[in-house]
């Protein structure tokens, strides 16, 4: 095989042949090697195999321990464990992945990164950097939100989509920073300082809350958020900060030193938009309730108007009623007149009969004169009463005509109205050049005041 590799140095070979040759060399030269390092990114699929990364401060290598080997383990390895691995270096030919096929694992104490994390956490906790009494209060309705993250991360896109969905009117400013790598903490500190400078330059539009965010990852990916310098910068930061780094199971020093920690980047956006989100719901509820109240008010007003319409009588109806009453009075008067005349006539007949029987000529003449006098007085009285009744009827008709406002307009008068629709009663109520409306018996005119006369 070695001879074949030498010969192939002068030939063009395929990728698969290259990977197979490299695999042969590695497996023969590193077939039983022991390596110490820290386990991270450990996964256990349903096949029963174990896949993880073994690393230290200088490098990392992918590892695979198959089921027939890991069933012999007397402990359960986990992320952060410092272990000694024994196995064979190989290459996974289909992908060309350089890996260590593990035969055995022995614990070598806690992982170095976890030890550093715990040491720094205890140190800062003893100094009071995690004291809840010293944390700033997150504003319930922030007007301007600052975000410290990389614009290319999925976490930033999740935050933006949450703001658009829950509070599209919120103002968002991105202070761009690198959120992974050895110098990422320096980039994050610079991003925080840019926000302070922004507030100094823009006192009327200050950022009143800051979100520190990135998606989940291994402890190595999130290690920049465990930096002591960054932790002290966040502790002394004058603006309330929200830490939304990693997933719910991920914890960093920044989570402890920030004013509040939420499990995911999306949860940070939900926290700062909660007031506006609920406020929009309340506005919608009040809008529906107001609409219903307005409809109810209009329905009540319609009922009142309809009721008043049934109670109101038109002038024509009133005139007809008055006319009918007068007709009834006239009929009763005529009936009374006939009754009186009939009674008087009967009385005259009785007297005439009595006088005829007695035949006194003188008394008869006297009686006739008296009867004539009574008859004339009665006729005169009846005529006077009829005249009074007719006069009363004519006066009622005239009063009705006088009360009709449109009858005044028929006599050539006009009603002058201002631009508010109110009748003008004095020249002091209008101004020169003011346009007024004159209401006539038929139609209206737009007129302009040329001169006022007191």
C-alpha cells in the first residue's frame, strides 16, 4: 500500500482514493493512542453510538465511540468532562472527516472551561456583581430598544420578526458586534460603548433598554460571554440590560450580571414588547366596545325621535281639529236655536189660543207686539252670538297663520342666517365682507355685508 501511495504521487487520483490512502496512513501510525482533553458537543443518537468533540486550548478533534465499546463504560460522560481517551486515529472516507475512533474513556477530572466558569462565577458573586438589589429596573414600555448582536445571526432575525409581529411601531437600533471568537468580548464592549455615545448625542431619543443576544451553541461558542472584563462592563452599564444568550439550558456569566436573564433571544423581544402587545389588544377591545355603545346610543335616540314623532301634531291636523270643533259648536247652536224657536212658537200658539178664546183685542195687540219684540230680541241675540263665534274662529285662523314662520316670508320678509346657521338679529352680530344666507319664501340667496348701519 505504501508503494502504491508513492507511485500515486506522480498520478492524478480521485478524492476517495486520497481519503482511503490518508486513512491507511493514520490507522497504521496512530492505532492505539491516548489523548487527554475536554468533552463537548456530546450527542447520543438512537443507534447507541456516542459522538463528541475532544478539545483543549490548542485544538479539537471529532470523536466516535461505537455501541459495542461504550457499553463497557462505568460512567456517563458529559460536556465539560476532562477525560483520557484511548483509540485509533482515522478518516471517515465519505466526508474526509479526521476523527478518533474511541475504544475506552477514563475521567480525568472536571473540564478546564467549566472550572474557569465556576471560578469566575464564584469570584464575581462574592464581589456582589450578581446582587439583585443592585440591578436596574427594566422599563415596562421602552420607547427605544438597543440590540447588541451580529446581524447575520438567526437570533437577530428572530428578534426582528417578534418586534414586527407584536409591536411594529417600536424603534430598534442595532449596535453590531461579533458574538463568537477569542476577541468577541472586545467587540461586545465596543458595541455597548457606542450605545452610551449615541445617548449622549441624542438626548431626545435615548436608548432605554439594551438586549444582549445570540443563539445557542457549545460552551466554546458562548465562551466570550464568560469574560470577566465584559461582565464588569455590563455591571457598570448605566442602561438596563437583558441577556438572551443561547437556549434555556445555556448559562453564561453575562446572564448572572445582567439586569434580567431570559431563556432565548425571542423571549427578550417578547419581554420588551409585552406592554405594547397587550395595549394593542386593549385598544381593539375598547374599539369594539365603543362601537357597540355608539350603536346602542343611536338606537335609543331613534326610539326617542319616533316616540316624539307620534306625539307631535302637524298644524294642518290642529286646524282640522279646531274646524271640527267649530262645526260641532255651530251644529249645537243651530239645534239650540231651533229648540228655542220651537218653544217660543209653541208658547205663542198657546197664548194666541188663549187670547182667541178670550178675544180681547187690545190685549191681543199688546201680546203680538210683545211677541214681536221678543222675537226680534231673540233674533238679534242669536245673530250677535253667531257673529262673536265667527269672529273667534277668524281670530284663531289668523293666529295660526301668524304662528307659521313661513307665512312671514310670503309677505316679502327674509330670514338672515350666518355661517353657523343662526338667525342674525342685530348688525353687531356680523362683520363687513361676511357672507350670509337669506332664506326667502321660495329658495335662498347668498349675500355679502358691504356696510353695517347701527
